[in-house]
């Protein structure tokens, strides 16, 4: 009899569902389901990709030194405390793989990134979900959920798909009151969309139990390249590097990311345009009875009367070539997550939802 069986927890994993990208029978769709940058990557990143083609026969750097140095220069960080991964997802995976195992517990909030329970189960650990308050992280609920089995706490700040965030003082309070065996992971995929926010650097620098992660998939427009990074105490980064594959990032991905992070002018353009259009879109939808929380990201979480209306609006949007994201799987069945697109995309969304609600398109 075949005795081959997967490790505990693996068969409990529900496959991650990415944002929809096409609609059967509808051409020229606008994809607003994956929080991608509508302006694409920096022209300098595109140029770097082209230039990298001449060295594709060479193995990439194993220590990612040039990219880590660039990240350190731009953000004022010690490159020796930076680790790079295949998207920030891989860095999150490293943390769970290194610090949690069978029977341990990994905490995430009810509307947190859906990869967190998957990562926990990959390591045989138990994902523990704690409630939020009106789509905002509740630090006291997280602390109350901690036990002697807790090893990792995931905090998305700003949140996805909620778009809300908690202040640094609350993040620090959480870090300072966790049990001594627990690592706090600050998932900052949307950090760059918050003016003046460092993603938690000061919280990390003052403590030995906190690591932060960032991605090149959002404001940098490099989702197709899959590059992310983490910053934390040297001792933790050293541990994570021991389980990182030496050639986990390609030459092309490294070159694109380095050019992107150095192009600060382009990042500022994307941040400014996103902020302008985000406010406009939220205001337009609020006028027709579709509210959303003040967003700190590149999307809004549009709320409807109930799940039936949200799903009907989604279907209507798809008929008109607009793809947004249903978030019932995140515990928000009456909402749709709508990426802030370019001006044309935002105006089409507003006009189409207005028509759906019975107004004049």
C-alpha cells in the first residue's frame, strides 16, 4: 500500500485566488482587481530590463548586494539587515518556515492577507484568526489571542483589503506586549502610498522581535517581476538567509528593482496621482450611496447594502469591461475592492456604478 503522505497541514490549504484578469466575451477590459499600478513601471526599470538581456547567460548575484545597497540608500537602512525575496510573500514564508512548526500558532486578523493562513499551514502550524473593529486592526484582540504556542503575528498595515491602518503608537504597543517568543511581522506592501510613513522602521530599529516587509509589486509596478524585501534585526535576517535559495531572484528582476527604487521622482508621481484619484473616486461613489473608509492604499473598499447588491454590481461592472475584486473570502461579503486606476479607469468605474445604482451614467 502506498504510504506517501504530505506533511501535516498541507492538505488543509485552500489555494490562493488571484485577481480575475478577463471576462468571457468582453474585450478591452480594465483590470482593477489586483491593485496593480495603472501607470506601469518606471521607464528606467524598463530600460534596465532591456539592458539585462545581454547577461542572461550569467547566474545572478546570490547576495543581492547591489539591490540591498540601493534599498538601504533610498530608505536610510543598513543593507546588512535587508533580505530580498520572490515578492514579499517569500520573505513572509521564510519567517514562518524558520520560526513556526507543527502545533505552533500563527496569528492574523480576520480581514488580513489571505496568504497568512496558507503560510502557517505550510509549516504545519495553526492559523489563529482574531477579530477587527469596523475593518480596523484591534491590538487588544491580538494580544488576547496570544498563548505560549504563538510564534508569529502578521500585521498588514495599511490593511488589505480594508485599506485602513493603525498608528505607529499602536504598532509599538503591540510589539512591546507580545510574549517573548513571538515575532511581529509588519507587512507593508502599501507603505509607499502613505506620505511620510516609513513602514515601521523605527519600530523595528528599537526592538529585537519585529521585522517589516515591502514589495516592488505595487507602487513600483513590477508585479510581474516578483521582488520583495524585508528589514529586521541582524540575527533574524541571518536566520532567514539560511533557508533562502541562493538564486531566488533573476538578474533581470534584480536590475529592474534597483532601477525602480532609485527612480524617486517616478514613485512620487505615482503616489500623487493615486492620492488624487483615490479621493475623487471615493467621493463620487459616496454621493450615490456607496461608502468606503478613508483609504491609505491604492484601492478603495466600496461597501454595498448586502452581499446580493455587491455581487450584482460586480456582475454589472464586468458586463461593461471593468474587473474589480469580490472580497467575501476576506469576511467582507457586502464589499468590492476597487483598485484606483488611471483617470479614465476611475471615471468609467464611477459612471458604471452610478448607472447600476439607477443614476445617469
